[in-house]
C-alpha cells in the first residue's frame, strides 16, 4: 500500500515515487494559455522535455499546495479587487481535479487506479458526487484489491 500523500505512482514509468522530494508535476499549456495534461513523475529520471511547465511535487502539498492549486482556477478576491481579470487557466476541469485529489486527498492516489473496474463502478452506481472520494471509501477500494 502507498503511504498516503507521501508516495505516488509515476505517470511515465508506473513505479512508486517514494517521497515528495523525488517527484515533479509537469503540464502543458495551449495557445489560449490554458493548462492541461498534468502528470506526476519522478524528478529527473522520467522528465519529459515536451512538457514546458513543471514544479516540484512538494509545492502542491498541504495548505500551501492547495493555495497554489486554487490559483489555477481563480486569482481570488484580492486580485479581483485590484482590478485584475479573473479566469480559470484550466482546459479540463475534471483532469485538474484529479491532480488536486492526488496531492490533497489521502488514499486517492492508490484507489484511483481501480475507478474503471466493473465491480467498483457497480458499487458506486448509486453514490453521490462526494462519497466515492471520502477517505473511508477510498480505503475500502484499496483494501478490496489486497483481499
């Protein structure tokens, strides 16, 4: 089992990133200045130069990371009150929320690999938009794969 919010699966090689210091988040930007295709990778080892934007994984963690992540969605009231235009920099909101959950929600990283399995989808067929991502549900999804 992965250590929640301390280990991740590399989107390039599939191996475990054993600490936040070993990881990087990379992404692309389109001509409309929208960010997309966010990936968590091993720093240096799995770097992909075709992704022009990157930042250390540990910058996305905890309260500081949440502030950084939400800045992709909105510049916020302070900047709006200064007369700056607010707009989301995100091309695909679902893809971005997946990244946010990977770095902010315990057990999400490991459970997410199971989300397309038929028995998981069947189990979640009557769930609301919150319950699949609650910590106890994510733990159950992971536990089922170890039983």
